[in-house]
C-alpha cells in the first residue's frame, strides 16, 4: 500500500506582527524595526497517510491543525521539510470560496470546479450530479448573490465532493445545511471511504472523528502528540487538555489517595446550610485510575466521599446524589431512602460514601451534586453543588450518551 | 489500521480510477522548481479561460448598457483625445483619429493589464487563502481580459478604417502581429511581477496608476514621433529604449502607414514627417528586442513570484 500523503519533517514559521506595515510610508518609518514575533505553527511534523485511509486531525484552536491541512493542500508552503502527495487533491477549507455573487450558479460551478483542478470536460460530465446534489435545480441560473446562506454552502459542498479527488481535505465544514443535508454529506464521505479514497478531516468534534476516522492524529502547539486509533487518540487529546489546564473545568491535582480535593468556594452559590446541626467539611471524588489517569473508562466505578461534621443528633436522614451531563441534563437522582436504607447522624465527624459501582456512560464531562436531607421530606440540612466533576473517556468506537450491554448474533434462518 | 482499497463504485472519471501507484505525484515544499511551476501553469490554462469569462461577465454586470460598454468605453476615450488634440491643440496631422486609434490600441492592452493586475491578488484574497492553484493565473487572467478588450477595439478599428477609406499597410501585418505578441509578453511579465510585489507593498497598486499616466506620454500616441525634440544623443537613446515606443510605432506603421508614407510626401499636400523614416528591418529588430526583453521580464517575474508565493496566504 503506497502513501497518499507523506509529510516529511514539516515545519512552518509564521511571523506575528504586532502591527502590519504594508504601505511604503509605514515601511520607511518603521524600516528595520518592524516588531514581530516568530511563531512556529508546526514543528517537525512527520505523518504518513496510506492511500484509502481516513485520518482525523484533532487539536484545540491554534494548535496548528489547520496550518497542517493548508500545507497539505499547497496553500501554504512549509518553511522546511516537504509533503509528497499522490493523486488528485481537493480541499474543502471554506465552502464556496471564490464564488462570484454576480454570476449564476451555473457559471460559479464551472469556475469553482476549475479552481479545484477539474477540466472543462470533467465539469460538464458531473455538472448535473453537482446540481442534483446541491438540490438547486430551479435556481441554478440565478445569481449566487440571491442564494440563501444554506444554498450557498450546499453548492460549495456539492462542487467540492463531485470533483472526485483521490485525496479530500476537509476543515470543519461537515456541519453545513440542515440536518438532512448533513446526513447526505456524511453519506458521501462514507461513500468516499468505500471507494478507497483518502480523506483528512480536521475537527474538534470528537464524535465525528470516532465515527468516520481510521486513525486520529493529535496535534498540540505545532507538534504531533499521537497518531492512533480514534478512541486512544481522543483520550490522548483529553489528557493533554487536562494536563495543560485547558479543559473547561480542570480537575485539581490528584494526590496518591486518588481523591480530588474539593475546595468550597465561599463566594459561590454553595453550600447552602439549611440546618446548623450538619455541616459539610469536605468532598472528594475517588477515581479508580488515579493518579495516572484523571478520567474514567465506561463501565468503571467511582466513589464520592462526603465529610460531615455533626453538632447534634439528627435522626432519619437521607443522603442524596444527582448526576448531570455536560449540558445540564439530569441523568440520575436518588437518595439513600429510595434504595431502602435508613440512617441517623450521631454527633462528631463522619463520612458518607456514595458508590457508583459501574458507570454506563460514554464520553463526556459529568457533574455530581450531593445533599443531606430529611428522609421522605424536603428539608435539606446541607448540600454541595457541585460536589465535583468527572470525565468519561471512551476508548471504543461507540458514540452516544450511555453504553448499553450489546451483542450481535447472526443466525441463518431455516428455510421452510 | 489502514483501510484496504476497494474497487471504485463506478464513480468518478475513469482517469481517476483507484489504481494507486500510477497516480501523479506532487510535492509541496518551500522551493518548487520553475519548470514544475510552468507545467502547473500550463495545466491550468482552462481555468484562465473561466477567469477571463468571469471578468468579462462581472465587469459591466447590472449596468444598463452592459456589454456595450466594452465597445463604448474605448470609443468615448478616443473621442475625447481626438477633440482635445485636434481642436484645442490644433494637431494638423491627416486622419489624426486613426493615428490615435492605432497607438491607443497597443497602449490600452498594456494599460488595462497592469491597472487591474497589480491589485488582483489582494482583491482575490478569498481564493488565494482558501484554494490551492497557480496564483500567477489571476494576474494572467487580467492580461487575458485586456486581450479580449483589445479584440473588441479592433472591431471598432475596422469600422474606422472603412470610414476613413484607408487600408492598412499589408506588408507590415506580420510586424503588427509580432508587436501584439510583444505587447502581451511585456504586459504579462509586468502583471505577474507587480501583482506579487503588491501583496507586500500595497503602494505598488497606487504607484502603478500614476506611473501609467506618465508612461502614456512616453511613446508617440497623441503626438508625432517626428516632432520629438530630443537632440542630445543620450536622451534620444533613453527615449528610444522604451519598449512601448517600438510596439506603438509598429502598430502605427501598419495601420496608419498608408495615410502618410514614412518619409514620403504627405497625402494632404504639405511636407509631413509623422512616422520615422526607418526601413522594415529596423522595426523588426526593435520589436524582436522587445520580445526578448519581455521574455526575460516574464522569467524574472516567475522567479520572484515563486519566491514570495509561499507567504501569500499569511500576508493577505
């Protein structure tokens, strides 16, 4: 199997000017002292992409992933190193780049496809297909400036995919149009894969990566961190985010106890102390893989330890716990009385352990709230919101919210 | 890890069949050799056609007269020069309008090319930053557009010649064609060069506008070559080293030559020496030199363009 793309120790340096001097006067005034900083967007990147592979490039904003893609596309030239490309290449960096609003959809198809390297004969051959794919038959002779933004990107996508490239480079443009059109785009990408074409996708949507990529390359600060199967690479990406403190809610340093200490923020809206008899003095999230790993795999368990100081005896209490998804949806809420337990709190310090023996969750960041309340009634003695967050990283390829026990059997049917 | 190549599903053109090893290989690196860039440029000649068509369609879009403007514009410019030089400045040359037209034809090609090409990369920043193609083609498309206008104007010229009942000097038609080629080569080289430099130094675009006004008077378009009063040898050499002079003179010699035979007697009676008294050989040597010089400029422009092209996407 030969390589479709061979990235050979590619580095790219940008000059970041504090201010850009492009006029003669400014150049003379600032001659020799134009302030700029050197910035290496890519450092010595080595990447081999075999023909027929779908490779994802994952990285946060400014990590250099789009620069790498632009170098592959030949829009930027690397400062050093080189990239070997085998086969006809089309890049979707911006849909409808170069559309002329004054010209008709028809003329724009010809111009755009020609820019992407198609011959006139080839364009004529796939013209109907492009129009049909974009669903613009009635409007194809209208000026593009009267198109809606949806029609515009649909036409752009239709041209780019119907160029039938051997290598397709895609930069975060898969989410265009309405849901049905997105579905269609995805199907076309899948079809490309089946035809054995090479695809490179840049995105920060991990789910898309998992769905379509054979391998995922993770890039950070211009350097390649890992190239691996999607699940593994996505984990490496999340780890890097957490390591560098760029995760949305960074988990604090993990000690050898495996506990994540929680600092109660006095300025925050928590904790609500409804009763002076019970006070929360600490809360820890115990992860099974800590300290090497700050996340949980699907199917593993976690324990939330809640330290209480009790001043006077409180009979018949319930310990409740709620789990929320990243976007605030309640996934689970239960307390000790609901599962048939009865507890009384005696004066002195005690610790409540909430144990989730097995988390059937897939990728995501989850928030946990805990509370101490009167059993069966609404009076809350103390609560901690949030008690902590934890992250589930899925090394497998399933997507969605939860992991369900799942098996597939194929049984040949007995014919009558 | 790697997906096995499956046979194509009958999709895509046959020349892109999924047979892997024989696919064309391309290299992206800091230095692409000139030869490869020329090959890529040649491969995108169809794109040139589409870009020229785009320019022609877009330029007069939404105007009432539309395409008529591409004929009307040069005709009106000619009319203005004619009125000014004939009636205000009392030019007594016979068939002066024809003389003007011959010179303007050559000049407009050069002028239109450079005027629009110098800013073309900046105005097409959207494509330059997002699509990979031979960017020289953008500048060349402006030259191509200017060539189209050249042919529109030639149509008007035919009407003119019929109106004045003058035939061009047919023995000089090969020279005219050669001068046209020289004009195109010179314009193309400078267009590619200026478009690249303008990305880094936006003044170029504005400077070119002014420079073109000055250059307009450097060859004898609105005045007669014979009347040029440069007698000092060095000044004369400098004046005659102007490539535009040779192109314009060749155009005039062919199209206007029958009105006033060079060095001969004036058609209108008096003694007029409008055109230089050169033989055909001198014209050919002059125009040939312009072609050679133009090709050198093209080469230089391609080298410069290649050196700076890698940074276009960041500079724009």
